[in-house]
C-alpha cells in the first residue's frame, strides 16, 4: 500500500494482543465488546497527544497551582451505526464530557454501497474535533460518506478511528479526504469476494450485538 502522510497504523504489541483475541471466532460477545472498548481507548490516548487544552488554577491542600486540562468541547464523538457504537465508551473513558452525534449507515450487501438512514449531530460541532468511529474500514464507502456529511455540517477537523482496515479502504478515504487523519490499529491483507476484510474478524456489528 502507498504511504499516506495522514495515516497512522498502530503496530503496538499491546494493541495487537487485544486484536488477536478480538479476531478469534470463539471470543464471546461480552469479551468482544470489552476488547473493542479497550482498543479504542489505547488508540485515542495515542492519537490525541495534541488535544486542545486550557489552563486552570487548582488549590491543593498546600498551595494554588496552575494546571493544564482538556479544553471544553475539544472533541465530539461520532459513531457510525451500528458497529461504531461499540467504540463510544472507549472514547468517553478519556473524554467523559464529550457529546455524541450519530450517523446511521448500512452497506448494501450486493453493491457494498453505503446508505444513510439516520443522522443527529450536536450543535457547535464545527468548533470541535470530530472523532469518527467505526471498527471496520473495508471499501471505505461508509467512511467517505460519513466524512462528506460531517464536512457539509461544517466540521473542520475530523479524525477517523478504525480497528481493522483493508488497504483499499485506506486509499479510498485518504484520496477522497487527504485532510482527515486516519488511525488504524491493524492493517489487514485484502477484501474477499463479499467485501469482507480478511483475515478480519467477521461482521463487527453482529459480534458486538449478538445478531446474525
Ligand atoms: C460495516 C462496518 C462499516 C462498514 C464498512 O457496517 O461497521 O460501517 O460495514 O464497510 P465499507 O468500508 O465497505 O463501507 P454495516 O454496513 O455492516 O452495518 P452495521 O454496523 O449496522 O452492521
Ligand atoms: N464490515 C464488517 O463488519 N466486517 C467486514 O469485514 C467488512 C465490513
């Protein structure tokens, strides 16, 4: 795959360890959900070293001190339904007051084209970094559609977080939206004839929510 400036692939062994368990077909729904949350937290911790901050004054039992805290409304969490929902708590564990917008998209099983069915975003999103969440980046169609939508709604800074990405999906998003930073925990080999990432982990939404 071509190298893109705005694409970060985490090759961290602690993340890879969790992804290995996530892939396993024997991993239970509960464990799958917990792992998605934990991996997301590790990714966000690394991807937001440059989060906007504010300076505050804190009085300790000994003296007053000037400290750094995360700026108000620094980020807004945007899960792509359904599977992106599984990543929300992982971001909230680091940004507990972040507001959440939802974008509902499903992939047509035949054409693999994304279809929008729901969208609700908080006001003021244009002044916040949008953290777009989806565990799977396959053809890239859903991510491109979600980013198009966020930009139309005035979002100026968007960071896409995926747990598993296929090379084609990364290229499609990076070419369509070169300003968007893309963070992926693991790069997989390819898509199969049904548009599934291989080796992958199967259908992320089904594994998170126990559907088939
Ligand atoms: C999955 C996944 C992404 C999309 C990725 O969702 O969560 O949103 O497919 O595929 P793409 O990169 O080719 O667009 P799906 O459409 O299965 O919906 P679901 O989360 O409701 O199951
Ligand atoms: N969506 C998934 O949930 N899994 C894939 O492998 C591709 C798209």
